[in-house]
């Protein structure tokens, strides 16, 4: 008996990940881990807390200079993180 429903492994993995991400938690986790890549290790090390709630990325830092820089570049940060996830996961960025 010959199987005709064989799929490439990459397609099977993508389909499985899409089913896992129906709640959006996987994409949020990817976005949170991508913060370090987008900001760079030196700036990322100054972030004390990071979380996503209802599409809003919250970043906390004690550095006034970094806070000011992040505030000025919120839209670019949001765009780059959404590009990394392949979805519009981040709707807003708030810096404390």
C-alpha cells in the first residue's frame, strides 16, 4: 500500500506550531526572547522586567537614558518584534 499523504517535515512542524499558538502565548514568548536580539545585549541587560499583557509589551529599567531612548523608538521596537514573530503580537510598548 502506497501512502499519498506524505508531507515535508517542515510543513508538519509549522502546522503543529500554528495549532499550539492558537492562544498567542508562543508568539508572545518568541517576542519576549527577541527583545534581547532587537535591543542588543548591552541595552537588554539594563531591562529589569519585561512582560506582555493583552498585546502590550511592558519594559522596566532604572536607566533614565535608556528609558528615554526606548520611548523615542517604541514604534521601531514594536515593528522589529512583530517581524521576528511573523504576527502582530505587540500592539503597544510601555516603558517604566
